[in-house]
C-alpha cells in the first residue's frame, strides 16, 4: 500500500525525532544481531541530541546536506544521513544511516529516502556511493540489493562502544540520476 510521504532536508530541530527513529529501529532491526540487554538500554539521550543538533547546525551552515527526513502525516518516521565517504581508501559518497520506523516500513518511504540520498550525492559530484551494513542484517541487505547496491568485498568489525558486529560494504554506481519510478 502506498502512503503519501514527504522528503525534506533535515534541520537541527529534527534531531530528537531522528534519534527516536534511530533508537526504535535499532531495537527492532538488531534483535538477534546485537545482545538484547544492550538493545534494551538504548534510549534517546538529551545530551546526545544536543551534541547532534550542534553538529547538524554546523554542517548546514557549511552548505552540506547531511540529513534528509521522511514524514508521513507531518511526523518524522524515517531519515537518511549522507555525505562524502569516511573511508579514504574507498572514496565516493556514503549513506551513513537510513532508518524507517518499523510501522512505517514497506510503503515506499525507505526507497524514496534512498533515492533522494543517491540523487543528492550524485548532484554533489559522486559517481559511486556506498554504505556499511551488518552482515547478519538480512532484511537491510535485501533492501539495498533491490535498490541496486552490490557487496564490494570490504568487510570490517565494528567494535566499541557498540557490541562487536561484522559489517559488509555495499556500493552503487551512479551514472545517471536515480528515478523513484524505477522502484522494484
């Protein structure tokens, strides 16, 4: 079922809603991948929200678009963070995080967020983008593969402050703007 959604650039005032989406989605997506006792302790921390608001305000002031939010009915239910790849040896653009609340999944919002991120990164001059995903997160991996991402062969162990998890790097070539109409 298609639900009407809106994608827009994030502003510092969106950070608390973004953190709620991240924490809630982690608690669902990483069950069985990360320890339950770790996931059960996750919550939206006011100090973390304030630090992220400040970082986002700085990024926006520099002309960057590191956050896009997805709304349904005026409520933020998803987001994507993006920018230049953090790994110098890989290069290109990177999707740092993309999350949609469990109750808002499977309605096209995740695809719309990913399309907006890919098009923004292409407009920023990147011909290829990538992302890291937990090796055991099969639902996310299927989503990325349906979008066109392919495993690159790069693997890393993500450790402290998180419980250690293995991640695989996916990449996507961007020869042309991504069309939201090409949704599988």
